[in-house]
């Protein structure tokens, strides 16, 4: 009989459906295993194992050693007061030891002359305090040979999990194989069910294969779901946006430089999406200074050539105004800015122009997604530095038109692993290289104990007329701490550099912060002390020095972003990374990599391997969310293999109706990835 997804229902029942698991224990277990279902318990794999099969003697046991003994009970010494323990003297012929019980004493197990199997940690007084296991020597089957060590939570102990895990394993049906036969032979993998048994109820110490098998299962499920999600995007009705290239040609003539080869390649990919009868959903990631904005403008002009409108949304008014200035300089059709500062008659004029189509290109902040903003025919929505917007805001801009194509951009290089795991539903374009004439940035590292020397160097550059960023760390513990860090540094620098200084951080009123950034851009101030609010969108060609304090606290991708704020003009540029004197080895490797290269993609990939993925853009910058078994940063080889395998499977069987396809449907449900399939086949 063919196994159907609903046949897996017992695995998705509540933990309380397992014998002996009441509501209180179920809550404790769900906290530890990350869910309330039986399948969550099965995927809560041991972090290590204790091999209790090898026996030793009391005489050979070393202090601190976890031992397994076969010994005879000699006598029981009850406590004289309530604060004293019960002691059980034992011998195996090689010497004597004691079992010590401070809590409830299981008296029925201990009778003088009884032979027992005992497991626990021997201390330096030849005592085992509260043995881990005690069983009759004549019933070795009741004594664990290989003991699982699960991650636990307060109030939960390993013995709470043993019987529920054993029962959960009995709920696993005989599964059809969804893995490719060649892969199974090559990797010598067990079946899915055998892999779970090998890890959760081992009779021998598990080899690496069972864990690799399950990690690959999870990665393959993720890749199948993402490829299906991408296919589902293509099912959404769209329209072909075709142009004759005349507006683009005029824009390029005004720009004054030809496109680079990477820009031409990326634009070709975007054009293919615009010309297709489905809605585009593409991520354009370009390294700092690679020319993403020009590509976006040319894409928008393609939409205008096709008779539609286009909009670009930026996370700050400063960046939006920067885009507006670029559009004014090279765009051959009318464009207009919409932000909170645009009010009165000008706002009414802009809104009317969007609504009647007389303004074909819009640029703005989140003001573009407000209810009162209506477009006559929005064909393309470009979202710049997309991570700065909430998901709802990104979706709302695309929803301003019935068949709007969406292009999202980021200057933060995304590791290849994350592109496959968190962005796989989108088409990906990578824009590499830098414009001609962009000078390298000299990057150096300095311990914080050399702060006075760094200040002297900053003073010399300011005397030469340079502009300097001084970035303070985002500690991440609280906004108050972050605020204190930047304001304290501002206060310490003020006596020496007061005439030149400005301050910008996220807790300032937005208008005050924008003014501080504008003053620095105009040269009114020349030393800007800031948090990471200057990470993106601040384009000051005259800035040639970047000081980043406690650089080890930042992700490398973020350090690379910050460094990219300098090196945009004619002057030689410098980036000084200040670090804590007690620098750890991993942090030292990361900063060394930043000194060696300005290739943002290499930096992002290496940083991912060193630190993990996590939220590369935000405060938390390590660990990969959303995975139960696989660790994409260490299982990168398996991830790429799963990506290829999923592509081949879906090319041959897009509806997942073959025998392997039907088995893959089970895999998707087992790893909670079946939504993409359900959506795909519901139209």
C-alpha cells in the first residue's frame, strides 16, 4: 500500500499523546525540543553519547571518571541526621567504594549480598554520588549500553525522555525512499527510519552517516520547497514589459560611461524577467560601489518604455534624495520624490502626477506605500536595501499595481549558503566589480590601547581637510547601552575635535539625524561620530577615513559595508579597525580577512563559515535560524548537493507524481515544507 502524507499523522500528534507524558511534562519537553509534536521530539537529537558497555574495576577507576562496575552490596549505612546521606558500601574484589544518596534512597534495590551493575562518576574519595544507573547484574538488558545525552531545560531530565522517545520511534511507518539511489550508495546512508533509530536508540556508538543522512533530508526538503515556491511565483499573472531602448540610451549618454560587463549581464537577466508573462521576483545583490543604482534606473526606464510606471523605495530620506539627484541628472523622463518632508502643494502635485501617469518614475521612502498613494499603472517596484523594511512594507509597494514586477536590492553581500536557504524562492543576480578609477582602501587594525595614536592620526587627516567617520559598536544588549557607547565616545572626542564634530545615532529624532548626516555631506562638520546608521546610503566622496571601534563586535559583512562609505573620491582612503586587546582567535582571523580583501562576496562567504549565518544585517550575527538538524554553514557541501538534486528531481517530475516524487511529498511534510507544494497545486 502506498504511504500517504496523512499516514504520518501519529508523528504530528501532541507530545501528551505519548504514554506517561502529562500536561506539565509536555510543557517542559516542548520547551526543550522546540515544539509540541511527536516529530519535534524525534528531531531533538542527542548532543553526545556515553558508552557504558566497557566495564572496569574499583581499583582501576580514576577520580572524575565515568565508570561502569559490577559489584556486590556489602552494607547500608543510614544517615544519623536529616542532612547526612545514605551510604551503600560495595566491592568487586579489587577494592571498596560507596554509593551516596542525599535524596530519596531506593532501598528495595540494595540488599547485602546482591550483585549489581552500577554506572556513575567516581570521585576522589571512591564514591559515586547518586549513580546514573543501577540494575541487577543478572538482567543486563535493563542497563543502557549506549546512553543518549540530550539538550535539556530546567526541571527536565534525561530519564523523562527515554520512554517517550522509544514510543515515538514505534510510530515511524515503513517509509518509501525519497533519496536518489546513487546518492544512497555513494554516501552509504541508512534509511530515514534507521537513521533516527541509530541516533535516538543506539546499540552502538553512531557513525557520522545517520546524522548526515537526516541533515541531507532536511536540506533537500528545503531546496524542493524553495524551487517550488519560485515556480509558484511564476504562476502569478504578470505582463511583458518590452521597450525600444531609446530612454535607456539617453540615460547612458547623460551618465557618461558605458556599462561594465557585470552590469550588462545583470541587466540582461532583469530584462528577461520583465519580458516574461509572469511577475518578476528578483534579488540584485551588488558589492559596495558596483553600480546597482544605475542598473535599477535602466530597469525602471524599460518599464516606462513599455508604457508603465516605476518606483524605487529607499529606507531613509537621505538615500531617497540621493537617488532623486541621480535621476534628475540622467533620467530623460519626469521623476518625483515622496517623503515625509514633502508636504503641501508639492505633495499634492506629486500625488496627482503618480495618479494620472504624468510622473512615470517615483522615488521615496516608506511614504510610497501609504494608502493615499495611487499609481496609474505601476509596472516595476524597486526596493533598495530591502532588509531595512518590514515584510509588509515590501509587499505593499508591489501591491500598488495589479501585475507589478519586484526587484529588491542589497549592497550587503549575501553568502551563497544563505542564498540557497533563505532567498531560494527568488531569482538571484550578483553584481561584482567596481567602477573604473575606484581606489583601494587601506585597512589596518589597532588595539584599543593605541587609541591615543589613532586620535593623533585622525587629527592629522582633519588638518589636511579630510572628512572622517567614527563608528561606535552596536553592542546588542540594549539600545541604552548602544546609545551610551556612542555618546560617551562623542564626549571624549569633543574637547579635541569639537569644532569639526557631528553626532548621528538611531535614537535621535529622524530630522535631527538627517540634518547631522547632511551637515557632514556638505562639509559643515568633518568628524561624524555615529552608530551603524551610516552603513548604507550615505554617499560622501570627500570622506576618506573610517574608524570602527570594537570592530570584533561586528559581522564582517557589516564591517565591509561600513568600510565602503570611504574610498568614493579622489583622495587615498583608510579604514582603521580598533579591537579589544584580548582578541580571540576567531575574531583575529575575521579582521585579518578584512585586511586582505575588498571582495565583499568572499568576505560574506568566509564570515558565514566562521560565525554562522544568523541575521547578517541586524544585531544578532551568528547562528542559522530555521533548521532542526542541518547546519548549513558546516553542511555547505550537502546543501549544494541537495540543491542540484532538487533541481533534477523537479525538472523530471515537476508535479511530484512519480514514485520518488510521491516519497518526496512525505519528506516535505516530515520537515514542515509542504506549504509550497500545497500552494503550487492549488493554483
